[in-house]
C-alpha cells in the first residue's frame, strides 16, 4: 500500500486521529486477544467521546490525568483520549506508595484513571490530595471503555483546542537518580517523533505490530502505538510481555514486525530454541531492538531464529523515543551501531560543548522537533543539559564517517579508577562473550586510594560455574589490565528499569560492603592463620579481599606491599624477601607460601603489566625492605 507519511498532517494529536479516521475509515488500528478490533474511524470517534466526558468532569487543557492501567488496548486509548484534550501521565502500576505520592505531587495531577474495582494505593493517595479518581470499565471492543467518578465543573475548552506547542504527554525518565525527572512532550513533539519512528520502520497501511512493551514508556507509546497510527498500520495490544505467549501470539495474528528490549528478545529466542516447531507460520518483515544495548551474538541468533533482519535503534524519553536506527534492508546495518539519525540532528560534543569529528568520543547531543524543551522539575539539570541549541543526552559515544552512531555508555557511569576513565559497557560486552555468562554489568565501588574500583556482576548459564580468577584471566586477554574488575559477583539477575536498562547504581549500593565474591569469600579461608592473613590484607587495603583477588588490582602498590610484608614478618617471621610477594599476589598463593612449606604455591594469572611491575619493584627491593623495616 502507499505510505501515508507524505500526506500533510496537523501538528496535534487530535488532528492526526481525525485525519487517519477520515482516510482509513474501517481499517483496523487496534486488536487484542478475545476482543473485537477497533477501526481508525471508531478510534477517532471514541477518543472524541471520552474527551467530551473528561471535559464534563472538569478536565481540560493544561490539566494532568495520571493513568495507572495494566498493558492492553485501554492503556493505549486512555493515553490517546486524555492527550487529545488535556495532558496524560501514564505510570507504572507496580510503583510503590512513596513513589506514587512523589509523582502525583510533582505533576500536580487533576485526576487519576484506574481500572474499576482495583485495590491500589493510588486511590487513597489521590483522595487524600483531592484528586478525582476515575474508574475505567472495559467494553467488548479493543480499547473501548467507560469512566465513572469525578465531579468537577465542566471545562469550557473545545475538544481539539490544543495547539502544537501545548503539552500533551508527561513521562518520567527511567534513570537512576534519586527522583525521576519530569519530561513534558508537546503535540508537535509527539507528531514529529512518531513520524520519525514510522519512517524508520517503513510503516504503511497493512502492517501489523505485536506490542509487548509497557505503555507507560516512550518505546511502547510513541515509537510503537503512535508510530503505527502515523503510518496507518495496526497494533496488537497484549497484556504485557510473557516469553511463553509471544510465539503463540505471533502464530495467531501473523504480525509483520515486533519490537522489544534485548532481555525480551533473549527470552523469546530461548523459547524458540527449546521448541523449534513453535516458529511454524511466523513471518516477520523486521524486528526492532531498542532501550538498551543488543549484544552482537544475540542479534545474530534473533535473525537466524526468525529469518528476518534486526534493526537496532537508540532512543530516549526526552526525544519522544527514537533518535537513531539502523536502516532497513537494503540499507547497510552496522554491527554494534545504533544506526543513523531518524530525523533529528545528532552531534558529538566535548566537555566544553565543542563539536567533535568522526570517530572522536564525546557526549551525544540532539536537536530537532521531536526533542523536549526542558525538565519540568529540575532547573539545575536543564542548565547543564542544553548547549548551543542541543540537548546533551548524558550518553557517551561516537559517530563514524558514514554518520553511524555508536553508544559507549552513560557519562555518569564512567568509572574513574585512579585517574583512568573506564566505560563499563565495554567490559559488559567482553564478559558476555564468556561461554558461562548470560548477562553482565560492570559498576563502580569506592576505593580508599583509587577513588573508584571496578566490579562486575554476572548472571551465569544454568549449571555453569566460573571463578573470579578465571573470569579475570578471560578479561585480561581482551582488555587492558586497568579495566579488569577486581571484584566479581555472581547474581541471579541484574536490577533493571522497565525498559531493560541496567541500574548500575543499585549494584554499587548492594555490593558496597559485600565480600569480594560469592565463590571466593574470606569465609572460604580455613584456619586461624589464613583468617589472620585475610585480616592483614583488609587492614592494609582498607577492604575485604577475595581468596584469589590480585593484591595490585585491588589498589595495592609498593608502599602497601611493604606494609603487608612487615605485618607478615611480625606475625610469622616470614617471608624473608618482599619480592616473593610480588610473585604471589593472591591470598591463595601467599597462604600456600606461608603455611604449606614444600608445596608449590598455585599459579596466579598475571596481567600484561606483571612483568614490568616485577622489574620495577625488584629494582626498588632495597627501598622496599627499608620501608618494611620502618613499618615494623
């Protein structure tokens, strides 16, 4: 079919719905399991009706209505209906009381929309604040509902009174700061952003998307639901993501495209791996991955599983979702790149705001009609976020000579290990190549002398076992020594946002005072002497070490080594030569050296700097011995 993207559309959501209703009439726009489809004409009429209902309850232009609904067609149509006449603010129903209280106060909510009969803390919070509670009852048709509650004076605003610059949607950033930042997107932002996404995905009438993404984030709302409406295509609104239902839904509805975050893709291909017959009858034109980095091996497995190209994209709430995407075939898709601009201007800036050239690392900045004009509750963040007409995204990356964008990580997540700046995402990528590792995340831990140290959390494959030493040896073959984490933790899963981004700050908090590893914790050392050796390391380094952690990778240096040697001699009268400790830099090897005479200490993996370190310290052996004597 001929794309609708070339058809002029007004810069408001109401005008878009009216134009699509007139042009596409009875064509399906929303579908849902066991519900009748709703057409473009019916959607336009229904959102007008609900708009009038909201106006009758006193909710009009400039008023904010929070929406707390589970995924499904009502979440989509409630967003469209409210945004047409007022400002919608979809929220995650799983938020806790304290979080909801903050958000309701911050957005100055006029009403809350929630499913009728649902026992939810937001009801008491809203009533305590004088906020109207509107109870939603779903009808037989996908997305159709009625509202009950609220008694404000009728709004005098016409249904489609909003202008392009008026706010239409409030979303909250999914970052890791103490409080999420409020992002108000205008009608013009929504139209531009969803138009960019529709064009990037090649959406035309007849296309059908299976949506599993939450409808309280931009990925699901703007780059899927709204983008499909701009393109004149349709969406299957599911109840949310469940790995065991995606393939059956694909067989039932025969969607032409599917969008998800990497963790979801991984779960789906895992289901296909265990039951290849489940793929029968599925034929996808394209698959999109966004919201967090997609490992190259997972991309390859997705394409092999479905026989369809995977388009990796990059987006953010402040840009109404998509910023860049790899081109559709026959365009060139580059591995590990999030593609080229979908419509906005992209620049790479240094700390002073100067524009950098191809293949130079810096902060990614964007500008365009899809980009918001500032946070509603963070003036200080706004002052730092905008530079020369560009919004500084906080993401660190580069563009190549062809304009393809590569994300290296968040600028705030850079780890400063003794002056060396480390991008945790680079370590994640290498760790995921380990055959025992499913997921990985590097993060910072405080260090008494380095300032920050590098740690990593691993999710292992079922039945897999991996040691700290083995993991570090694997990394040393592929990364510079200073990037190798000194502490490795094995976890059941990684803390993530609803859009799949790893919350590294939560890992930092969780392991700030934890033993060095779950496999080789200090408790693994048997005997009083070995326990005392751990205590000496802890005293000298200011932290608890793991049994196989390398002294120098935990921040040890020649002065601290002399101090450790001194304490050993005081306690056990050995070893005589401090250089011996250079050759045996782990508790495991030092314990064998001290307490098991005649036994060859276990080999310790040596990094690329080990030979140089030994040569330099050997030259200073006399000085070190003197230091050790003074320490005693």
